C-alpha cells in the first residue's frame, strides 16, 4: 500500500490543474511508481524539476560522459549513507 495516495486531477487544487495536465501529458499518464508518483502531488514542483532535468541533460556544457558519471554518482550516493555499504 502506498504511503501517499495516487494523485488524480480531482485531488489537485484548481490553480495547479494546468501544471498537472502538462506533467501527465509529458509522462504519458499519471506516474504510479518512483519519484514522479510523489512529485505529481505538487504539479508546480514537478514542472520545475522537469525543466531542471531538461537543462541538465540537453543544455549543459558538460560533455555527455561527465553527465553520465554525475548521474551514476548521484544515484549511488544514498546507498553510501548506510554504514554497511560504506567503504572506508
């Protein structure tokens, strides 16, 4: 059972429904899993995060191999906070 209920157009405030519609359209539906399923509850934050992601992926001056390395390191970072997995 999900801790945060799935967002629907009816649960989003009227002022944020346009951002919700844009997020759903860009994803091809309401995300049911992953970070998108949480962020869709705040459509404006979701919209801004999508712009940041697009900038980092498409407009950054970093070479693609450095971008990829940064993504891998960032994805791995939460695991390194657990003492069992940390290498000293």
